[in-house]
C-alpha cells in the first residue's frame, strides 16, 4: 500500500511552461516580468497598495520590523502559538516579545487580552490567521487604533481567506505571505510583503534592494543608485516567480479543491470526533477560511501520540504543530513561564494535522478517514 504523505506540492497549471520561459529569457534574477505579474496579481486580489515578492515570509516579516523601526527595548505583542518567524523577525531588531495566549476555538490570538498587554513601549501587534481562519479583526483594529499601535498580519496561512467579506492581509499596516512548499500556493521557498499604508512603500523598496535606491534607478527617477538605508537581498529569482504565477492563476481551482477536502474531512469525522472527545476546526460566522489545513485536537498528549503512531503504522503521515514559544529555550531570557499562556500549552500538546494537499484524490482521503475512524482515543 502506497504511503500517504502529509503534503505533496504539485504543478496544477502553467508552472513548468512559465519556468521554461523564464529560463530562456536570459533574466533569471528577480524583479523581471514574472515577478511583476505576481505582484500585480496580489495587489488586485488583496487590495494592498504595493505587493513585493520576497525570498520567504520570514524575510517579509524582517522587512516589516525594519519598516516599523523596531529598536532595542521596544515591545511587540505576538501569539505564543505560532511559527518562530512571527517573533524572531522583531527580536532580531532588539524587541522584547510579549506573548499573548490564543482563543480555544480558532487558536488565533485572543483579542480579549490585547488591551491588558499594551504598554507605552508596545511598537507593534502581530496577528496570525491560524489555519487560514481570520482573527477577530474588528476588535483587534479598534483596540490597536485607540492605542496608536500598528498591526502586522502574518498571513502565511490565509491568502484568499476573508473576514466579513474583506481579504485577509488588508487590515494591518502591512501583511506577509508565504509560498513555502507546504502552503496553498507554493514555489518551494518564497513570500511577499503587502503594504497597506502607501507611506511605507518607498522605504520597503529600498530595504528589499540591499538598502539601495536601485528601484528608482530602473524607473529612471535617478541617474545612478547607491546605498541609502539598511537592507538585505530579499528578492526571489524569476524562476520561483514563474512557478508561483502558474499557481496563482489557478487560485479559484486550488481553493475549491482544498475547500472540498476540508468539507469531506469535517463531514466524515464529525460523529467519530464527538464519540472520542476530539475537537474539529472551527470557522466562525463571518469568516471565509483559506482552507490551509485540517487539524484535530485529541483529548490528551498521550492520545495524540498514539494517534500519530496509529496512522504511521498504516503508512499515513500526520504531524503535530507549534510548540509554545513562551516555553522555548530562547524565551527564558524574558522570564516567561509555564502557565503564562494556558490555552497555547494545552492545544500544543493535543493538536495533530492530517494529510492535506491540493491534488489529494478522493480515494486517498477516504483511506485516511477510514483509518482515523478506526482509532479510539
């Protein structure tokens, strides 16, 4: 019996044709025609004033930290249940992370905690739309606006998701996207910075071009370019942009397929979950999910470990997800402790992600569901 992988990236449109075109064009470096087409597509579908492709979502977050002029001693509020890049980008600039717990229903940052975590030193609030389901953006934007604190949306999971009809990634001062191998739209490694406040755009272009005004030079706005600011090499190659464009052009098909996979898991596992004390993903009213993943919350750590072993023995690869950031070795310097974010600590022990990829065939998914149903928590 063939093993079922957790993830399987695949070309679904004109990806390979475009890569061939890029390779034959003589322009392999970034910011060529495929890069520009991807950026125009993202601007059109997210409403951002400027989309900039980057080498990763991590690098887009690092650009956000630079654009917000994060300095040593500044505080940045970030969920404790997220990938390390969400916080590391700001710690690199000297910020102190202030870890917020997450909601038990969506596993998104608990907006009810925000007001109590804000201080005069708070320089940014980072929100993560976990699994492509929106945070409670009305409350978050109201709280942060009253405090005068910008929001950065880590939207690695949520491209094409919506909150009350509005695209995820369009709420904060800026947002970041991921096109990593495991994401809905992938080019192996890649990301994007979405700029929603146009005042940030000129400097964002400079940061992305190694701290030079090279973009102005190519637009004919200056007769030579030079070093004018901080920066790094954040521009992906045209080969990656070409592959990504082929994915983005198929966004309706990709999202439809993934929505169907999510729905089949939800329907097929509902009764089993109730009988075994397992929680399925929750999509609140007003949220249109991006269908990034399907996860289960088992009753205990022991049940989670037995469940993963159960599927592994049947050649099905499932994985757990984030470890609590506030309990990571790196966080000891900020005197974080057990019990600080109890929901994060609880769900991190119990969460498992099922195989989920765009080209997942119905019979393959049926086999996963069958084997999940044979497990008793």
